[in-house]
C-alpha cells in the first residue's frame, strides 16, 4: 500500500476558508483503494510552511507527496510542472512577511521540476470529469515557495519519494460576484483521488507523451 502525504494551506489574504485544505481533508477522509493518505495543513507563511512540510514528511515517510494550494481565478485543477527559486510576494503572508526577490533556498538550483507524471495526472483528473490542465507557473507566493521547497526536500533528503504541487480553484462561497470560476471542494477531491491513483501507478520517470504546452 502506497502511503501518500497530502497538504493544503490555511486561509490567507482575509479569506475564512482555503479550498486546498478542504480538498486535502476530504481525500484523506475517503482515500482511493490501495492508498493510505495523511493530510496536513501548512501555514501560509514563508519558511514555516516548508519546515512544517519537512516535519510531516519525516513523520509519515510517504512514497507520494501532493501539496495543494489555492489559485483563485483558475477554472480547474492545475498540476504544476515546476517550482522556481524565488520569493516575490505581492501581499504579506499570514505572519506579515513580504519578501521581494529572495531565494527560497540560497544557493539552490534555479528550479525543480515536479517528480509526478504531470500529464498522466491531468489526464486522470479529466477522465474523472473534473477540469484540469498543466500549469507552468506556481506564482511567486507561498505556493511556489512550497513547490520549490518540496522539490529541494526530495532532491536532498527524501530521494525515495515522488511529489509535486497542484493548484485548485476557489470554492463557490469565495466568489461573491458570481463571475469568477469555482469548483466545490468535493468535486476537486474527486479529481485528486484519480490523480493520486495515476501517480501511484505510473513508474518513476514515465509520463504520457502528449502535448500540454502553452504559448505564453
């Protein structure tokens, strides 16, 4: 049985909920067959978020790690291809920190690619009836901080594990004007279960050879 660690964030930016944590909790409460899932909430704080992630990995010793974050305005589940080594915060984190052009890991590589089969994961989410796409930017806020931090942890401390970052849309109750896209966390969780099954059953280093590129 594959042990999965799934994380979501605490609310930030004045919100009272974070759909990434809602979805992570739902997946852990009802995991896919053959997977044992542990959910951990990360603080939306530079530095502390990766420290909490490291502690969770040390305790759970998972084979798969899926970190989730909120991407308001995106219409579906977006599987991140890469995390970059820069913090450039448009707004302060929950501790009031607002780094500008600072490295996530001083002296670290410019970027880390996800070690999940990103295209197979997207295909699995779509097959479950949930909109999904590959994303080539996780931003430069705490989500990217964790995406890069996870890549660094896997590369330097936990090479037996595979992992990556996924953004999820706003929950409907967060969209007050009714114009922005949103998905119910239960729908997101349904897609994420399919994603985890695909990741668990795709050999390391393999992925679908299909186009999911972008021109901008």
